[in-house]
């Protein structure tokens, strides 16, 4: 919409949006005014010390992650001491009231701005509508009884599935099993729906078979994190509710990712995280393993890097690259959508690349965010990871790279190619489900000004048909 103000409704709704925008501008101006009034008492110090404390804390965290011994200890002290020192400075210098007032006003400004931008009738990028789903006659569900700490047994998933007419195949996590082969055998035996109650890695393997045979796929949130289920709008706190789709369901068409021919539903990670996941001890002690091996991987910023290309954009010297099946929502203090994908049928990969050379680079990343040279955030149709390079950019001889596919540790030959199969997967979901959190609108202060003073900018009503209901929220 390029900043244009479009109203689909008039009267109270338009007036409320205008008032919110004016409150946002007023609160933002108030925050600036508080700091200006405090200049004589150290208002500049409020800003400067806050930024310095943030940067110092980030540098401390980098030393904790990338070093051992004295530097790691010093980093821990700095990461804790920097924010504490700023607070002490505010109190001792009599600046805490100014800082608190300015912060409170800025929070109000951001909150009002977000609400104003979520105005009635806003055209948003939402998934395609759900379509009616047929009741399966021969549903086959694969369940991992150990997944998610035993959710299959705790929520009585086997009994409920069989009561609804499904055949359940219990997977033995202690013995290697070819889930793909089991799923294909189920199809050959007449299955007209495949489903999984387990982790996202197993979900992806069975989903690929369902997509291959154009069969609906059922997701039961019985894994540990259940990111795929969350972004489909399912209830992660009640896995049994997902089985209601067998009798009262509707279909969503979603994208299915592939990494060198292997399917994924969430993410493919390269670099530091993928290297940590390769460790045998990681599954039983995730935090401890990462804390122990990160210094060896990062080597103070001189560890190995990755060389990759996202469409026409080169990602050179990145320590970590995350490729996702559709992009994740950007971090936002005022939105629960942070860490979610607001749609799964957009046809584009989300790409995040990180390359930090040292403490100063880490501080720059924390202070400047997406404007930092240490961070790439983009979308692409195709991502190719060419291989590993040294910190100086020299290509290494290794012809393989560590990869974490939906959390599963793999080693794949280079180049590794990530792509999407748009809307290749038919997912059967229950009509009644919580839905996903709507995406936060971009925080654009020029648009806020236009909303606050629509008369000056010639903004008037624009009556247009309402968009289709977001299918990931339907039925709730």
C-alpha cells in the first residue's frame, strides 16, 4: 500500500484509529521532551549510558559464547554488570525518574502505533482459505510413544484415534525404522490419509509421502516443540484435539520444503547450531552441550564460516544460516507472533544469516538489529550452501556440511540446495482450533502521521470487499 491510508469503514472505527495514531505521536514526542528537559540533569547521559550498557552486555555474552577461561568469566561479569551498572548510574545520578518516564512514554507510543496500524479493513497477507475436508475411510497414523516426554500415552492418543476409525502404527524409538518406507506401505495397503503424532522430523518424512500421493496429512502435536502444529494454528496444549479433524476437518494447502531432496516442514540450519546438534550428548543435555562446544566452534570469531547464495544475494562468511519453510515474523516486543510463521503457503523461503567477528560486531548486532552487517534477513526461492570457508574466506576441501533438518542432525554433500514445493501438501486440520497470531504490521511512522491527520493527506474512505477469513484462525 506504500504508506497510503485506506479506510473501509467510517465513523467510530476511523475515529478510534485516528485517536490512537495521535496518542502514539504524542507519547513519542513526550518521550523526546522528557529527555530534552533532562539535558541539564544528564538527559544525554540517559541515552548514552543505556546504549553503552546494551552494547557492553552484548559484548559480554559474545565472550561467554566464544571463549573459555578468564575471558568467559569476564564476559559473564560484563553481561550481568553492564545493565546493573547503568541502573546504579541512573539512581545515583538522580536520572532514574527521567529514564523511567521516557521509557514508559515510548512503550505507550509503540503500543498505540501498533494498534493504529491494525486498523479495520487493513489488507494483510493471509493464507488461502481452507477448503472442506472429506472424512477419511482408512486413516493411518504413526505415533512415537516417547515423543514429547510421552504425550501419546499421557493424552490417550492411541485410544482416541482408534475410536475414530484410524489405524495406529506405534514407532519404536529404540530401534532404527524407515518411516518413509512404512508410510509408502500404508499407501500401498489403501490408506487415504497419513498422519503423525511425533516430532517435526518424522512429520516431514511422512508428509512428503502424503504429498507424493496427493493424500491429506494429519498433524498431531505430540512432539516437544511442535512448531509446525503451532504455525498451522493447532492447540499444542491438547494434542488429542488434533484428532477431531478425522470427523470434522478442513484442508489447508501448505508449502513443503526440500533440502537436497529431503523434505522439511520447519527449518534447515547450517553452521554453528548444526554442528552442535551433531554431538551425541546434545539430545540429553542441550544447553550444557552448547555451552561446552561453542568456544571450539566460534574460536573467538575465527572459526569456520559458510558460503551461500540466496537467489542472487551472496551470503559470505556466515557462521550460521537458517532457512525456513516460509519466513518467520520479525522480532516484535508487542506481538505474540514473534517466532511464528504467519502463513505456510507464501511460496518463499525465509533466510537468516549471521556472521559475528568479535565483541564489537556482537554489540553492533544487538544495537542496530537488522541494519547490522552481521545479520541478513531476506526471502528467496532457492538457497544454495556452497560449502565451508575459513574466517579469511578461503574455501575448505571438505565436500560435506553439517545440517540440522527440523532438528535432526545430518551431514550432506555440497552444494546443498533448499527449495519449496508451493502448496504441495494437503493438511487436514480440525475446524475448531486456536489459530495463529496475526502478523504485526510494519512500524512506519510516516503512516502513523497520515493516520493521525487524514484530512491533510487527502485520505478518505475506500470501500472494498473484505478479505477472506484467515483459514489458520477459522473455526475457533
